[in-house]
C-alpha cells in the first residue's frame, strides 16, 4: 500500500485479518494500523481472545499494543486505524489513550459498539482525546456479512 | 489472606501495588484479584503503561490478563477485583468481558472513571455483564492521596 490507497483498500486488508480470525474460530473482526505519512501498513491482527485466553485481545487492542511496543511509546498519533467492526467501549477508550488521529470502521455494532452506538465515547467529557477523523460504514456489508455467517454457524452447531 | 479478610484488607494490598507503581514513575494505581472461594490473592499489579509502552496496561487489565492466561479462560467469574481508583471506560468494559462478579474500588475518578462517573458503563445497554457487587470508596482517602501526591510532584518538576 502507498499514499494513493483508499479507505476501502485498507479495509480489505482488515477484512483479510477478520477472515483469518474466523479460520481460528475467533470472532471475525480484523484491524490494520497504517503509517499516516507513508501509507504503509505497520500492524495487522484479528481477534485473538480465545487463542490468547485474553478477554482484552480484540483486534484493535492487539495492533495498538504491537505498534506501541515497537515504537517504544504509549501514543501513536501518526497511525490511522482501520477495523471491520465499530469499536466496543473498551477499544474506543484504548484508541483514545493511544491518541489515534484517524479511525475508520466497517459495520456498525448497535449491541456492543461505542462510537455511533452505546456510550458514544468520543463525545463524552471523560474522553480526553478524540480522533480528528472518524469514518464508519466503509465496506459495511462484507464486514458485517462475515460476522453474521460466523454466528449463524455457531447457532447451527449449537442445535 | 483468608476468607475472613475484609475489603479494606485487600485494598491495602492494592495500595501497596500503587506504591510500587509510583516508585517506577507510573501513575500509582494498583489492583489485586482475589479467589472468591479461598480468599487468596491470585494476581496483583500496578499500572505499567510507561514500563511496557502499552496504553492499555492499566492495573485492572494486567491482573485480568494474567489470571485469564493462567486459568486458560477468557472469563474469571470466581475472582473479585480490588483496585485503588474507579475504573476507566476501557477497564470497566474489560471487567465486564472477564465476567468479574465483585468489584471494589477506592477513590472516585470524576475525570476519567466509568462506574459512578462518566459513561457509568455497568448501567448501559451495551454492557452485557455487570458485577453483582460493586463497592466504591473503600480507603478512598489514601487511594486518592497517593495519586494527588504523584501529580503534584509532576507539576512541581515541570516548573
């Protein structure tokens, strides 16, 4: 990827991470972090809560942790985050702590999201940093489809 | 510690973790996890965001991750969590994901908390598990004092 890549281009890479997560029986959400200057993808992950036995191992948290550690920093304002699902309450706050400047997500999540749904964290007084760009609904259909298929399979298996 | 230990007893141990954090130049918040059956402390940590270069390395998250990994589970309902400061938005959601059944905290945090302050996450529709016991204000004075002293020192040093 380079500086001419679009939000959709990056979201397709996040979707690949979601697909890899599904193959590991993880909730298929994927994320990539992009260097805002070069356009290069600098971190990528799918959910790993089962694999890692870690309820905090959402895709967003994993790429933030990964990049912060490599950058030797708690804040990575030069990174843009792409994630296939609207971030939850935990991840929205982590995105704020990490000082991410641009957030792009795919499918909305009325049941667990915290950007346009739920607590709408970035508009709250206890949120001390809000990404200057927040875009939802990018490739919302395929980003949502992969989750719907995953949970439909789970329900079928549970019968 | 044993089954006769009180909330104050455990909070004193969390405060020791906060003190250790301060000695590492970390924001002095400490947490312990307690086995609800035996009363034994099974995990303890202070904030490590600087040390670990991880904006998600709050004391609560660290003890949850630690215990989940050792328990080989994403959920640890048999654990009680003691933390010196009202959990933030990120940690409140993580506490919910981990299915913690009892949460005890020390000082309230009107600027960044999410239990009695801010988004009051456990009362939200996008919160799918609420601890059945939530107690705030345990040893609130010393738990708050250590934070006030830390930030006062920081301001003095900045002059």
